[in-house]
């Protein structure tokens, strides 16, 4: 149950990102690479102390280190594209398209991770996705070119996020959760800094920096650590089902603090998401991954 709790808390923390980003952007527009670099740098520094006690005493192969490099690059692009989607469109559309990722994971896990894809898991993911469509229905938003771009950015971030889950699960036998957060952040932070335009950080105010640091610690560092700690304990498909809590928290937060509407259909969608998450948690044990540390990336 600790694994389920960690993933649920991580997803809930990620759902608070729109609040931090909107507050940081209140004084003026920010490049998403700056926001992403803040998040990744704080996450990397915060995870470093945990590496002293949370370690896996195994000797990673070169291919497994390449997995860490890909994890860093793909997570950098995931965060960058997702934050850009938040800037381009509404919270609803950005989160809805980003949450194509659990469906990508559910389809890829049996092929890549040899996890058993049960009908219960498929039903739970399907139910949650129906709830997600109701919760985040963009019908009240007139379709525009800008909204289409925002949706495309969210979907692209979903593809990178799905690869994060798969690669993370493949290399966890030889890296602890804390080590993965730290090592992949060492790769991701410089990638994001390279995306910051020249002079892009010159207008940062003290308030903006404090808000970005707070969001980077709560939604970035603590969310990231809890997710990888939880992913070591439960299957990737079930972890992906529980991450549907992120859009639930995001939409409720946007309704309560950012004045985005919450209709009866959206409330019903939230109930379906929670039902799907409950089905994932209460399902019987699926087939566990039994690869050893010398074959995890084969």
C-alpha cells in the first residue's frame, strides 16, 4: 500500500502546478524553459541527500546508463512541453491531452515490461479516461488555432512522459528512486537551460523566484521522489492509473483559485476518475517483473 500512497501523493502534488505557474506569471510572461529549469534543478538538488541512504548496490551496465540519459532528456522535454501547453491553452485542455500518457503506458507495458494487462486494468484505465473526458470537456471553449497548438503540445508531452514510466521501470533494478531522480536531473537541467533564450531570465522578480522555488519543491522535488519510490513497489500500468488524480486536483484547483468553471459533467468525471483509481488499487496482484540487475535493459 505504501507504493500506491506514494504515487497518489505524487500525482496530487503535480496537480498543483497550474497554481504555482499562474502566480509566477502574474507579473509578466515567462519562458517555459525557465520554469522547467527551476523545477528540474530544485528536484535534482533535493534528491541528492537521499542518495546517501537510498541506494541499490549494483553495477549498472553502459546500456542502463544510456537509459538514465534518455530519462533525463525525455523528462526535460515532457516538462517543457507541458508547461508550454499550460501557457498556450486552458488547464483543462493541457491536462487532458497530457493524460493520454497512461493509455500509452498501458498499451506498451505488456510488450516492453512483460507485465500482464488484465481486463480489470483496462477497464479501470478506460473508466478513468471517460471520466477525464467529462471532467475536462472543452465544449465551452471555441476551437481555435491556439487551442489546437496547446492540445498538440500536451499530447507531445504525454509521449515523453509515457517513455519516462517505461524506461524508469526498466532500470529501477540497478538504481534507487532517489538515484534516478538525481542522475536524470543532472542531464535534464542543462538541457532545459540550453532552451532558455538569451536574456530570458533578466526580468525575474524576487516574488517570481520564490513562487517558482516553492512549486519546484512541492510539485517537482517531492512529487518526483514520491513517484519513483512508489513505482518501485507497484506495476507501471497501476501507477499510471493512479496518476489520473493529477488532473482531478488540477481542475478542482483551477475552479477554486483560477476561476475556471466546474459543471455537473465535470463533477461526474471526477467521480469516475476516483472509481478507476480505486479499481486499480484494489485489483489482485498482477504478474511481477522478475528481471535481474544484469538484464534489466536488454
